[in-house]
């Protein structure tokens, strides 16, 4: 005699109506007729994950290298500049003052015949002439020759027939006489103060005034005055 089957056994897979796919237990309820089926997204790729930040040790190493990299870049820029500067100074005389020839100005002064013109002689190549000009104005004519001395200081020779009472204040500012200068040659040179830290030697003659002035030492100013011929 056969064993009786339980009447209430629930089938695991229900038989779908004709024309519909079978429904698995985990697929949820079957779509009703005329409604599109929901497609499971099990096969879609997972959402992109943000790239993790680099470890703190690497960030620290990168920040420690930055000043070094900047220093190297700066050094690369400074090396050619230093080489160009050395070439300019060593081979092109970049630190040397631009010299001029005083001969044209002296010739103009002599041609004007406004006063006796004296010319420095025997100063040597270490006395560099940096400017020379002759100018005639309403109150007289003036010859100026500027020098850079062997000690690198400035000195200027001024010869003029402008009246001394007008010429001296213009050239020496508030300069005052300091007594006679003991210079060979029998000429009465006078020592004067001048503007700033300058000093001057002045020769007063009836038809001209000669001034040797600058921030050069007294020895160099005396040498310039004594070189006049």
C-alpha cells in the first residue's frame, strides 16, 4: 500500500503561465502582463573608488625636496650671469671709467683766445680723463677737464675768465679760503674748502682764475696743479 503524500506541500518552483519564464525564489514577484521586467544589475561594474591619498611620509619627502630643487634652479640661472659679469669686468673693462680725449676742448679754448690756457703734462696713464669741454657764455668762457685719479677719486681742472666773485661761489659753493698753498713754481695758489668733502686749490690772476677741485686727497690735487704748463 502506497504512503500518502502530504497534501499541503508547496512546490519550490511554481509553474508559470504559458508564455512567461520560470520564476526563481530570489527573483521577486514576476512582472504583470504588459509591464516591462526589471533587469538585475548584478553584472554592472562597481562604482569607481577614489584614489587613496599618498602616505604622509611621501608628502613630507616631496616638501623637503622643494627648497633644494629651487636652489638648484636658481644656481643654474646665476652661473651664466656670473660668468658674463666676470667677462665684462675682466676683458671689457666694465669697472673702468669711460675716458675721453681732452685735446679738442683745449684747442677750442686756445682758438677762442679768451685767456691763457694751461694744459696738464706728465700726469701718467693712471690719471684718466673722463670729461673735457669748453663753453662761452655771456659772462665769460670756461674750460673744464675732469679726472679720475690713481686712487680712484675725482678731480677737476677749471680755467675761466668769468669774474672770480661769481666763479668761486658757483664752483665751490660756500667755500672759504684757508691760506696759501706751498706749491713750487712761484705762483700764489690758495687753499679753499668746497662743497661736501671736497677741497680746492685756487690761483687768482688778472686775466683768469684757475681752480683744481675734487674729493681727491691734497697730494693728488697738488700734483694736478703743479702739472699745468
